[in-house]
C-alpha cells in the first residue's frame, strides 16, 4: 500500500519508487513528459500493467498528472509554492527561499484615483491618488500568480520611474525606507475567468486562490492594498499557529503547521 492508500503489487511499488527516485534526483524534471507506458515498461524491465499501476499511484500522490488525448501523456507535476502566512515577504523572496527562480512580467502601471475599497484600506481621502501596478509572477518561468498592487501616491513619488520587475518590498525599502510590519490577508477560492485563465495558463473555471492583503509599515500605517490570484494547483497555504499556554514545552517552542490545499470546484 502506498502513502495515498492505493494497493499495488510489489513490482509496481518497486517501479513507483524508481520513478520517484528519478524525479527526486532531477533526472525527470517538472513539466517533463514521461515516455509512453510501453517505452517505460521496456526501459524499466517490467510489464505495461505494472507501469500503469505505478503511474496511477504517483498520480494519486500528486507527483505526476496524466493528460488524455493524442497530444497528452504523463507529465511530472511542477513544484508547488508554499505561501507561509507567518511571513510578510514578497513573491520573489518567497520563491528564492524554496529554490525556485522568480520572474515577473509587468502588465500595466499607472496613477489614478483610489476606489472606495482601496481608499478605506489605505486610509486615504475620497480624492486620494494611488500608484497602480499589475504584474504576472513567474516561478521557474511559468505563471504562478496575477498580482494587482495599489500604493498611496504621496508616499512614493517617482516610484513609477523605477524598475518594477523585481521585489516591490525591496524597492520600497531601498528608495523610501518603508519596511513591512504587519499584513492582514483574506483568502478564498474562486473560479478563473477566461482572461485570468489565459494569463495563468489554466482552464477557465479552474480554482484560484484569491488573496486580498493590506500591509502596514513598522509604525502601523497602511501602505499597500493588493489582490493576488494564485494558481491553486501550484500553491498551498501554511499557517503557523502559536501553541496555547498549557501546551507542552516542545509545542510552545515550535507551534504547529496547518496546510490548506484547496480543491478545484466541479
């Protein structure tokens, strides 16, 4: 029996472990297409039914995905991104921490009046202006999220003249001395609209993690109001909850980790 509860024979289990070892060693890379069952069976010296069982177990564990049709096949799943809500860091730093290459595509930038929701979040007057930045975030070259950031214009004069393809937090710290102190994030699962699906490389209606964030600086003043759409198939959320006072010493020191893995809507 595998970790997912699927019962397979000894030969299939050995095949599963061999394929998993190739993936772990980087011999089979994320997004790479595995050979046909017949070719895999010949290369591994087992029957096609054994390969089929091993692939079914790997698919159930989320290691590979199988796409039907002439242009389909079995593909190694790309690494998931962990969003740790106990940290206030930008996406580039988040990806670097997990050994991935971060990238960005700036979709649009501008200066305009804040809408009511944004003005309330940032504590701006009704006629307050905001800097508006929309970017696509990339993890190892593939889209991971669509990011829409709004910042009080009076706090960051000249920001739009700076390169906005990297970490916005690092840019704000370097040029304006603004450092994130606290962030409040609201998370829900939504279905991808057609334009969002096209940008993120998923099917229309696929599950996305919608994260609305208000970030304050070290003095407690809000400076960022943003809305991010993360691919739910590439992201999981980690929540670190402090242990209660009466908990054991070991728990009090380390807390506990809760992982939220959203399921696509049917």
